[in-house]
C-alpha cells in the first residue's frame, strides 16, 4: 500500500511522519503548482470550491507517482467539504484512476469507525504504536505552528527580504526528517535561534494585519498566492486566525468529546451573526472583532470564490468593520487569481492603513497637547 | 400589525405554513409580488457580488417589502429534517439582511432546526409569537391550522401540480397522454417564473408534461437517496439526486433538465454527481441550465430548443 493525502499548508509533514512511524509507505504529492491546478480545473466540477479542485490535482499527480490509496477527512455538513471525498471518488472512477479512498469521518462520539479506519490503513498496528506515531506527528505540528508564528514576526522586520523565508524552508525540511520527539525539540530550538539571528531593519515601523477566512485558503500558500510572505516583505506582521494544531484540538478533540472551546467565538460574533454557518464563517466575524480590540491595523479575509460560510461573513463584515473601527479587505480566490492583482490591492490597503495610523497618532499628539494646555 | 414575507427562497416551499400561521394570529400578512426586473436589480445592488442569484433575489424582495411592513419575517432555516441541513447561506440569511446597511423594519427570525427535535419548528414559532405578545395556547392553535394547510399543499404537489399551479388554481394537468420531462432544481428557481425565464411554461407549451422532485412521494426519494455512497446532508440535494436516480433507473421520462443558480455551493457537487450518473446510465438526454442575473431569454431558448430537438429525434428513432 502506498498512501497519499491532499496538501494543506505543512500538513504533509506530520502526516508523513505518522505513517512512516507505523511503517506505511507514503507518496507526498508534488508541491501545488501550475500542473496541479490545471489537472484540478480540467477534471473537477467547474463551480466546485477551489480546495476540491486542488485535491483532485494532488491525487492525480500522486497516482502518477505510484500512490494507490488516498486518506482524507470527511465531515457532516453543512458545508461542501463533508461531501468532497464522495465527489472525488466519482471523478477518479470515471477517469479510470485506481486509487482507493479511505475517508476518516469525524467521530461524533463514535470512535469505533475512526479507529477501524486507522487500523485498515496502518495494517492492523496496535494502539500503542499508533499512539507513539501520533505523538511524534503532533509534536511536529505544534513545533511548525509555533515557529510559523515567530516567522511572521521576524519577516516583517528582516533587513534582507527573503532571509526569514529561506530559514523557514530549512526548518520545515529538518522537522520533516526528524525521527523522534527529542529530535523535534532540538530542531525547534535551532529553528528559533535561526530566526532570532536574522538581521533586522533599523526602524520598527510595522503594520499589524489579521488574516481571517476559510481554513484551506488561510493555510495553503500556493492557493493564497503566498499572501503572508508578500505582506511580510512589505513590512506587515500578520496574525492568522487559524493554525492547524488549534483546529485539530477544537474539532477532533473537543467536539468529539462533546466539549466546546469555541464559546467565546459565538459570544463575540453574536451581535452580528447568531448561528454557526459551517466552515469558519463565524470565526471570520469573531476574529475581526478580536483583532480590532487588540489594536491591529487591519483585517484581510481570504476565501475560495463561492465559499458559502465566507460569503455570509463577507456580507456582514462591512458592518463589523464600521462598528469596531478596523478596515477589512476581502480576497475571493479561484484558479485564475493573479499575484499582480493581489499585490496592487495589498499595496493600496497598506497605504490606507499607514495613513490611518498617522492620523490616529496626530490625533493622539493633539489630544495630549490639548490636555497639557488645559492643565496649565 | 402588518408582517412582510419576502416571496423568495423557501417561501415557495413553506408559504402555506408561514402565511397561515400569522394570519391565524390575526396579523395582516403581506407578501412581495412575483419577482420582476426592478426587484432583481434592487437585490443585485444590495447583496455582495459573490452571493448566489437566489440570495440576491431574496434581498430584492425584502427591500421591496420594507416600506410596507412593520416586521419582516425571515426565518433562520437550519434544517427541515433530522440529520440534514439546507444551505449554510440560509443559516446566516437573517443576519446578512440585517447588516446589509439598508433601512429595514425589525427582522423576525425564529431558528428552524429540525435537528433539535421533532417539535423544534413548532416551538420556534410559538416562542416568536410570544415575543409579539401572543399566548402559547393561541399560537399552538394557529400552528395546527398552519400545518394542516401545508399538508394540503404538499398533497397537491403530489398530484402533479407545481406550486405555481396551486397558487393560480390551474386545472389538472393531463397526466397520461403526454411525454414527460423531469425538471430538477430548487423550488425558488423553478417556480419563480421570472428567474427561470418561464421554463415550465415553455416546456408545457411545447407539449411536455413537467415532473418535479416535489411530485414524488417522500418514500421514493428516501429509498433512492439511501443508494448514495454517504448520506447526503443537504435536503434539497437529496431531493434532486433522489428524483434523478429514480427516473434514471425506471425511465418514464424522455429527458432530464437540471437548473442551477450561478454560484450555488451545494449544487456544484450535487449537479456533478447527477450528471455523472446520467452519463453512466447513458439513456436519457440531460441538460444543465445555469441561471444568473445576466441570463437573457435568447441564450436559454436556443439551448432548450437544441435539447428538445435531441429528445424528439431520439424519440423518433
Ligand atoms: S468552507 Fe468554503 S471552501 Fe470549504 S467546503 Fe465550504 S464552501 Fe468549500
Ligand atoms: S442552496 Fe444554492 S442557491 Fe440556494 S441559497 Fe444555497 S447557495 Fe444559494
């Protein structure tokens, strides 16, 4: 058996590690590129949301490299993701591509099926081995997420554009190759040092922008046109509303135990959106409010074109933006999105944010002077 | 008190229930007129560009009603049957409308969620009535009448009538002698004569009997839907794939037309599954019609004519 899976950001690192630790051979699809998108758009439904198209591209490329089994997650609605695997299976079948699909459905309280699914792929590995493999994979994931947060801080301040991205590539590569938890700890330490050693600019004039939106577009640089890197190199520190490890915690651990750790999001969003709408639509609202309160300069919403939860959020965000006083820019992405177009809009947005900041500072200085006058 | 109910989205499915309930409580109920150019334009300019056509049309109806009503009734439709949803957008619809930055009367939006138990809809209606000052007893009575009205309507659909026929009191369609076409779509596309560019009228004028998913018994839909590789969690999609599967297997129609709105999320996948199924069976001609705010009569008529020619040519050979 040769197992493959869809790409989403650095998900392949923990997944490959998990399977390798259990002795299962994996085929990581080539990094998402032109060819992936071309295959996806050719064979996936025209109006499907972008992640499905990229999945299909990933699978076809992996099949060419000898993969025979796809592992992916399922879902229970209301969003399209919960039926992706079924549609993808039909597409592959009609193309005559021999790929078995193993769909791990979220447990909803029934762990048995998930467990059986895992056993099937891992060739009947025992619980202890799965636990150990899971622990290593989880540690890799959390290390990646921690270091990526650091990367965002450093990138906005680097003296030579590209220096931190270079370091990040090395870090991902080393984490990918680590074979034990202790090794992951070591690489994480080195990684931190590597990022800390990057020469910074003299000034500390950075804008802070929050990224909200649909999980796949947030996590996959190849479909968001590397918006984080582009912003970072424009001197913008980004804060992202979703990290993969948080998502795993919320959805796989808490929800399956019928616990919630997202009450706060519902509470924050309530004046604007009184119900969950699938995906991360509600979080796009609540995080915009969080970011405004934390004093960030602006918010960018990212989503695939036709993404239902994010269209709900997009309809409401202008009101939120006015009420809490933070500019919001929306990008709806599809396979035709152009880097040039995005860069132009980002530059204009940053100009606006800088101008707002200057005005606010002038206002504050003015207010301080006025207060001083009054005291005299 | 005058309550406005936009004639859009699932109004076409639930209007007997919604209208009757409020009328029974003595409210004056005002629906918007059938969609027209002005309503469409109003909706298109008020909604975000990425929204699907039916949501845009809905905005238009709500804005049209706004000056004429003290309240707007816009339920939050989460689920109509246990284990299913309808569409993420309908779960956020009342909030989208409220925050669209338009002058609107208060929006009343009970959460209708059959996943919360068999009486969830009823309780939501009773609670909403309480907010407007009606007692529980009175509301329960109104609910019973409304449910009976809805059942009568559903039964009429089972007799081969479309919601338009029912509301216009059309005579019984001749059921046996004419060739039938299966037309699959969401009720708010098909039964909005303006949005669907009179599709049903056109087909009937060409001598076809029109069958829609609503005309099939729920049992048949459920049986067909059970064949899907995984339970489909969209109830409208289940209806489409259930009816489509049934006729692909059993014949009885000379062709299938699937009508989708530009930008519809669920149908991008449901339509794909349907089309692949139709291709595999390979027996029935299949036409996909996409509706958007720019669809001119011309383009659709040409495609429809070509399709019907094919249907007739096959019938002759
Ligand atoms: S959240 Fe958006 S992108 Fe994801 S499945 Fe739903 S519609 Fe598609
Ligand atoms: S089901 Fe499709 S057409 Fe209907 S509201 Fe949802 S996205 Fe729009």
